[in-house]
C-alpha cells in the first residue's frame, strides 16, 4: 500500500475503535484499502475484505454497510477527481482480499484440512442447531452458535488472552455420553486462573444453566459467569471487562 492508502486504512480502523465498534475494527485491520484511478483520472476506493470475515459480512447487510459507511467518511475529501479537486462522495467497491501465496501454501492447506477433520470444537452446538433447524456461524475458522458469541470472541482476541470457544468437556461419571459431556461457550485462562463465560439465551433456563455450572465447578473451575445474548452482542467490551474482573479474584 502507498503511504496515503495506509493512512486511510489506519484512520478507518481507529475511527471504528473510537466509536466502540471493536467487532468491525477486527475486520478492518485485516482488510486492504486501495486507491484506484479511473479512465478519466478520478480516484475511487477498492476495499478488500479478508476471507475470514466473509461469513459475517455476507450474513449481515448491516455489518457490510457500516464498514463501507465509516470508510466513506474517512475517504471523503481525501481522494480526488481528474482536476485535483477533493471528492466528497467517493465511490467504494467491495471485493474479497486475495491472500499472499507462500511456496508451500498447498502443504499448509493440507495440514489445515487434516486438522479440521473430526474437530470437537462446537460439536454439540452444531448438533443442537441441526436438530432445531438453524445454522451455526463461522468466524476465523471457528464455529459459534450465534453472532453474540462471535462478538465476545472478537473482544477476547483484542485482549491477547488464551481462550477456547465451544470446547468439548468430558468427565466420564455415568457412562451416558450426553450426561458426561458439556460444552462451555468460552473457557478462558488469565494469568493462570481458569473461568467460563456463558452466553445466556433463555431466562427461564435457570435450572439447566445452574446444573451446567455446577458440573464445571465440581471439576475445579469455580468461576462460571453468565451474560445475556443481547448484552454480549451490544456491549461485548463491558461483558468481557466484568468477566475478567471476577476471574481475577480466582487467582491462586
């Protein structure tokens, strides 16, 4: 990218952060912003979105529009027509960003394909979704049960924390597969302390949620916190802040 393209990219990403749109900023920072010159010399913008964001952007017109609108605000007055006059309404074309090609890229893909076979990540959520006739969601090659969970995952990524989304927990007590397995939404490690953050959907599921929390606490994971799906989607920063504050009190 040229220096001006990098400035547009940086400003766009930081604007999203300033507006509290961390989930969009996580897409923006992996994107490409290119200034393209048309046949008559008028500049336009080509926005290359990363393949990892394809499912989110394609599945939500609001996400796509917000990304483009924020970039439009940054580029307005900073790209020019054939006469050198600043464009107040620059055209923005959206496409998928192509990945860089390494010499051994095929071998890397084979390894990823091999590792993906039989993954336990999100296994229970996928089975439940199929039974209920709905789809799961994919973000950064990880499976999630909802967009609210993706928001939390994106926020945890910004904290550089070790976390496991929808891992399969097994404690063979009864010999019954469904009773001996649980899938926490997020298993998080912070400075040696382990905790679970659950995205709650049904306020009337208290007994089931409490039973699930007890199952983990009996194994020694004492920090099990719940947050509503609505709050996780709208306030992921606050949800993670509150969770990590509680988890910090469980350090040995």
